[in-house]
């Protein structure tokens, strides 16, 4: 899971990219990077850390040019080393830098073919570097000294034929402009917009529309699945459909959890979709327990607040804030090691006793992945004197790993994998476990965009829309993503300290 941005402007873009990455920080908090271009030269800064930690004044002064791209990262493929922060770049042909959000499902095969057939060396374990080298190779095969938009689109067409998975990409070709494209299923989001200045029209491509808003760009539209956009350094815009059979299947988890509520993705207002999720949960409560005894509905901050408020309104139940959140603790389902996750939950949330004591409480969260957070939150509610604790998830049960760019753990570490809803409730200590129905979740999005036909719902139903995921692949990512592979409880702290010292050096 990552955030990307690319800009073609009439003046220096470093500050605008910085601002865009800051509002995309929720998409990646491990590393940040930026590449700008001036006089056919790249200027790069990237490292582990938050945006305001990676880019200091001394770095910003060196990032010159009116064209550039930026990236914030959570690692889903490869390591967490600062060497794998993005963007990546190659010198030939032309000089190309690239940033990527998503995950390639045939990386291993692509890497080997690049080595044997294309004689290209991949220096990291990142699939983004593989993508970059494929794009560079296809452009070099065309061999044009000054590439046209048709040449660039031909290279993207060839790339789509070789690559599998979910990916949204932004790249800069030094001296020519910005190229961005989206996978043929449109799994990961990508939008573009423009703003008018005294010097002329400027353009931005980004993961979410909120990145456009912060700098005064007007959203034009989403990049279509399989489509590529080429914006020249002079501001000429060219687009072309580069996939043979594009079909839009946006990731459901973007709307439930990943995206900011003030974003619009594939013409769906994320905030409104989360309101509808709360309404659907209320309707399910009425169906299953019309004589429910819920006294108060309390959200698990922050993402679930919108759904919880609508749920409370439609049930005619009090809505209260019962937890205060420490905003400086990261997402716990991504943290390696159960002990570390458990400690982080206690540091992350603190309950307000008066909202729980003597009440039947319905807790609402956006989703349940490992169940670490949920189990401890239920325990905290009971410790505060709650009579009963019910738990509702705005998303269906997460039973399968994600292979398209979200670092969800191996299947056996997902609390709902192999368990019924009631068994999950028992595991986390809840008196009643309520999950959103998958069809209801889809209806929440279609209500905002009736043209949406299909979705990537693989984490909920195990159906991988790229058609290339088998048991062998899932076993391999299980071996790579489980706690033991990531270092486990004892090793995780050691590995993090080692990474920190490497960064300092």
C-alpha cells in the first residue's frame, strides 16, 4: 500500500509534491521519496520516515525543476530497507524515474526473464524496480531518439502484456514529461487534475483526489483501468487505452479503510460510501435482532466513525466517543510480531470509563484483520464496566490474504480464516459479532456509481480477479509474510533497531 503523485508545472514542484505526499501519508508511513527534473537532470531524495522527516529544508533546496514525482510507502513486497524507498530510476533510455502503488503477482518470473532475456540487473527485491526496468526495456526496443506519445503508449501496451497484478504507476522521463498508468483491472486508484496559473495550466496525477484538493487542482477524472496518460513538459496531455480487455474492479478495501474520507475514487465519494455502510449495518441489526438492547454505539477511531454515526442514527441509539486515540502509533495489523502489536494497541487507545460503565455497548470498527486490536478493545470495554460488548465490522470478514498491494498477513494469521462469525466473536470476547454482508458493501459503492459492475473483493471471498493466483503462490506469500518470516516477537525489535542504525549511518 503506497501513495504516488506526479506533477507537470510552470515553476518548481518540490513544495507541491511535498504537500501532496503529506495528505497521502495515510497510505504509507515507512518511507518517502521525491524525484524532480531540471535541464535533463534528476534530483532525488528518499529515505525511511515520514514525509516531514525525510524532506528537510536543505533537501528541498536541491530538488529543482518544474516536473517531478513523489511516493510514500508501506512495504508489501521486498524489505523495509531505506535502499528500497521509491522512486527508482535508470539512466537508459533517456533517464526514467518511477514510483508504484500495488503489487505484481508474477515478480519472480519477470525478474528472471529480465536477467536472462533482457540482460537487465535488478538491484533490490522491490517489484517497483522490476516495473521500471520493463518500461525502460520496452522504450529501448522502440529505439526512438525523441519518443512520441505513440512510442510511450506502445511501451505501456507491451508492459501490460508482461505484467500481472494490481498497480498504479507514475514516472518521469527526463526532458519529456510525466507518464502514468493503471492496471487493466483498475484495482489501485489513480486520478488526475489541473489548475490554472498566470503562467499556464499545470497538471497533477495522484493516488487520491485529496492530493489535488490540497494544492488547488481540480479533479478531471480517474485514469481508466489499462489507460495511460502522458503529460509533456510543455503541458500537452495525451491519453490512450493500452490494455486489450480492461475491466474496472476497484479494491473494496480502499473504500472501507485505506482511502481518506474526503477523497473521490472512481466517482464514488468515500465519505458517503462509509455513511451507507453504517446504514446497512443498522438494517442488519434490525433484521437479526429487532429487539436489541444496545445502549450506546462507540466507534474505534478514526476510520469507523462515519459508519458508526450513521448506524446509531438509524437505530435511534446514542452515539458516543469512548476511546481517545494516540495518533503517533502506526497501523497495528502491519506491525511484525504479536507482542509488539499487543503493546501498540494499549498505547494507541485509551477508554473513557463513563461511556462504558453499566451499559450494553456496540463497538464499531472498519474491519477486523488479525483481531489483535479488537480483542484488546473488547477487554478494555469490559474493564471499564460494560454490561455486554457487541462488535460490528463495516467490512465483511477478512478471510484471505491480499496479493494486490495491501500488506495483510498470511491466511493463518487472519482471525476470520477458518472461523465462523460467531467463532470470531468468541475469540475476541464479544457477546455478539456482526459483520457487513459482502453484497451490502458492494451496494454501498454502486449507490455512488451505478456503472461499477465488479470489484476486487479477494480478501473477503478469495476470488483473485487476475486469474493467476494458485495455492503455490499463496503458500509462498504465506512463508514471506508470517510473523516468523518477518522476525517474530523477539527478532522484530532487533531488526527495527538495525534498520534505524543503518538509516542514521
